[in-house]
């Protein structure tokens, strides 16, 4: 059966190492939940286009949307909030919930003025960062319990020093715990970057109170060499969150980003995406049966820009004009089997 919002909450909080499902929970099979990643720009910050995208997510078998509320969108200048973008994000989360989808808010995307402040006056930066977090929780806290704290803090392009990453999670987490005690806090690591496990260990050691779910972002065949079926980061995640004595032990796991970019004709094209869907997702499905991986997120629903060159522009299962790529039905069929 397809889970309801209340059943997903039970699943996420009840499948830890020290918890045993009740007789009622054990008798009910809950489908593994898939979220779809959407950015505001891909729907032109239009609630009508967002509503259309939500119907596509539902058609594909998705149960949620994972979306950045970019700091640079809502506060492009210090202490100047963009009312149009704020209204868009509020409406976006309202519409998602009304359509029966569970939205996850990603807290990310520091604007240039904040990054300049980070270099000049870290104390002031952290104060502004905390204000952004409080504003976002006020904006969407009644519509979601799921928050991802920052995005791929271990990434090569991330502007925050590695030694400060844990503060992103601790400061945001403290505010979320205070303002929304039922919040479920996710972090994600780019698992196709060297040292990702060491980064996660540092984060959990220093800010573990504010980390409920450890997510890996893994792109077999795009950012990771090897076959489409290579899910070694998920194997490592499962091993570590289930090994007593490991600092990761007892956390939940998630695949917060995966997908295939159709960026290059004859090299990585739309037919290759079909092959990826039919090979990679069954291999992942076998992993999620073996431990507490609580959700997957397909990156992404809509191309960032089908007409543009480069990997990042072509991860969608839809083109920018919202027409489906050849793998659409294959993806729908694979999701139905989770």
C-alpha cells in the first residue's frame, strides 16, 4: 500500500536499531518512498507550473518533492527580503501538501553578500544564517517536518570551510528543534567525492544531536565511474549505521540524490538514461531491503536547461518544455516495484 503522512512518520522514527515495530506496523507493508527534486527556477517560480509538476510527480509514483528554499532567492541583499520569492515558496509548499505530496525543504544557497560576510566577520555571518533559518521555519514549518540542513557541505565548490561545516548543522538544528520539535533533520554528502565518509564522521561527531538521517548523493554512470549497478556508497552507509560502536550507528539512511544526465549525444544520452533506470534502480532496490534506508530522491524532475551544454543541465526525466524523455515510463515502472 502507499503510505500516508502519518505512516511515513512512524516508519522514519520507528525503524532505528533499538526500536521494534508493533504487531500492527509489522502487518502492513509500506512502499519505499520516492521524492523528486525540483528547483524554483525549473518551474519559472510559477505556482501554476509547480502544480503541473506535482501532478507529474504523482503520476510517476512519487510521494514527495525535495526543494531548496535558496537563501539567495529570499534575501538577495542583507535585510532585504524578496516578497515575490517568499510568496512563491510559501505557495509552493501549500500546493504540494494540498496535492498530497510531502515536501522536504533544503536550507542552502548563501547569497554573495553573506559569503563576503563569512570571509570578513564569521560571527556576523552566523547571526545572519540563523535569521535565515528562523524565517524559513516560520514560512514553511506548518507544511513540512522534513528539513535538509545545507547541501553537500563536503563538495569541492562549497564555500564554507570544512572545519565550520558542523556549525551549519548545529546552528540550524538548534533553531529547528526549538521552533519545530517534530522536525526530522537530514544531511547529505556527495559520495562521489574523496573523503566523504571522513566528512560525515566529523559532522556526526560534532553535531550528531541535530542529524537524524544521513543521506548520500550518488550518481553511478555520471559522476561515478563504473557500472550503473555500482551502489557502494549505500553499502557503506548501511554498514556504518548498523554497526554498534560506529559514530554513525543508530542514524537512519537515505539516498537524497541520484539520477543520470543526458548531456552528450552518443556518450550519455536519453537512451542511456533508459538503460540507467532499468539497471541502476533494481540494484538500489535490493539494498534498501536490507536496512534502514528511509527514502530515495530522484534528481531531477525537469532539466535545468535542455538547450544548455553540460552535465548539470540535463538530469531531468522531463525536458525544459516539460515533454517526457524516453525513460519516463521505465522510471514509473521501476518506482512501482520499490
